[in-house]
């Protein structure tokens, strides 16, 4: 079984913090893109006819910038050419695209059973400052419309450590999110990525962010608040009611196989990672000649496979299975990482519970620093 990620790179507005592959939708060949995306489904699956797909995730960009007709065309192509027989089928959405039920009904009628809605904050002033074009009232209307057409499995994203954001403001957004009584939430600390407006402002000394202490308090508040609301933290940034963990994202964190479709998408099949062309026209050109739009393929050496097993698995609260590591790589984890594990346990960042190696509560706050210790020079 494998997952399938499908990338829609179009946006009505470019958010100031986003570094995903995206373009402003006006003037773009959207219909051609949808058609060539479907052709990519055909070409790729012809090369992997025996690989069933059990999760689909349509992300972006903003997939709901597509018109109802384009959404219908895309979902028809998914069902026609991808060997998907049911399972989790997620669409990312922006609240401003769900102000009526038309697009939602198309998604529901075509088997989409999970929505991931980009909310980020319930403070309208902060939303404006980070380049979002929706407002908090749009969130409530979007959730209400989604429920009207029958969506129950929904998630929303919140960002903390935003410019001018106080602890009280984040708590207000957190409480309003929890009051919606959704089965899944994601909350992330702002990361300043290159080629974003915020990164350039930071370089110019014009971006004023909360301190690291405030950031830590915000994260702890999220952990505590979701726990009180009956949502389990199953990954560093993700919280869910029982049975509502994101099956597709668990595919990534468990270092399992997934196809990547669309401009700039990555796929990972066994030891093979591939990367599609990012610019729209460069993505479309090979497909028009019935060729896959891959710009790069990379066979991961054993060291990279081991590193990723640790990086990704330790993001989850379940952690990394010591026996599974040995079965997968034919090396005992102790032989490869024994000294590193012992050091991180001594620092209080890792713990071993039976067959599982996991982050401690302190380790959750220093995840990236802990993960870096598992880089291998050679083995």
C-alpha cells in the first residue's frame, strides 16, 4: 500500500510565510494543469500497476481555488486512474473558498471524506498581517457549510509565534478552535523560510516575533488545552480524537511509500525518491509529450534511509520501534545509534519504553535539535 500526494499550486493570494510551490492563479493555465495532472496519473500508474493506494491527500497551494467544474474533472481523473479503493481522502481548503456549499458538495459527492482547513488565527488583524485573505467569520461559515453537506472528519491549522502575537491572543485562537469541537487540529510554530516575505522582512530587521520563551509557553498551552479537550498528541504538531489521526501523514512519519503528483511534488517509493519540475510550464511540457515530469531521481543510500527512519519516527509520540529498525535495515539500532541514544537519554530528551524509543516531554520542545544528532557521516 502507498499514499498519494497531489499538488495544486494555485493561490488567490500569496501568504507572507509560505514557501510551498505556488503561483498566483490569475492568468495561469489551470484547465491545462488539471488535464496534464490526470495524464501524470496515467503515466505513473502504468509504471507501477501493482501498487494500490490507500490514502490520498490533495494539497497546495490552495486546491479549493479550482472551480467546481475543475474539481469535478480532477476527482473524476483520480477515481479513473489511481488504484484507490477507499480510505482517507483529504482535501486542503481555505475558509474563503467554502462560503457556500457548491465546492464542498462536489468534493463530498466524489468521495472526499476529510478536510484540512487553513485557519492560522482567529484574530482578524493578525490574519491581515500574515497575508491571509479570510477573516474569522469566514471560518465559522466554512465549518458550518462543511457540516451541512456531511463532512465530519475535519482538521484546522493554527500557527503560533506570529508577528505581534501575544500569549493571550494565541490562547484566544486556541480556545475558539477547540470550541468548534473538531476531531483533529494541527498547530505549528512559525518557521522563517527563504524566499518568503517574512524572511526578507527578518533580514531587514522589520519582523518582530515573540521570544523563544513565549513560543515555548504557547506550545505548552496548546498541548495542555488539547489534552483537556480529549485530543491526544500523536505527533509533535498534531492532535486528534481517538480514531481521527491523519492516516496520510502517518504514511510520511512511518517512512512508508507515497506517490507525488503535480508541479514540485515529491514521491518516495522504496529506496527511490523523485522530484517533479516546479515551474508550471516546465511541469506541463513533458506531459504534453506523454513523459513523466520528473526533474530528479535519487536512490537513498542506507545511511539516509536510517536517518529518515529516526527523524520521521521520532516526530510521533509512538516513536521508533527498535525491532522494526533491525528488521528493515538488517542492523541493530544499538550498533548504529547506541551512543547517540544514550547521550540523548542522559540529557532527558529521549526515553526507551520496551521496544520503543520516544521523545520525552522536554524533547518535544527541542525536536529539531535532537533529530540533528541522528545524522550519520558514514556507516
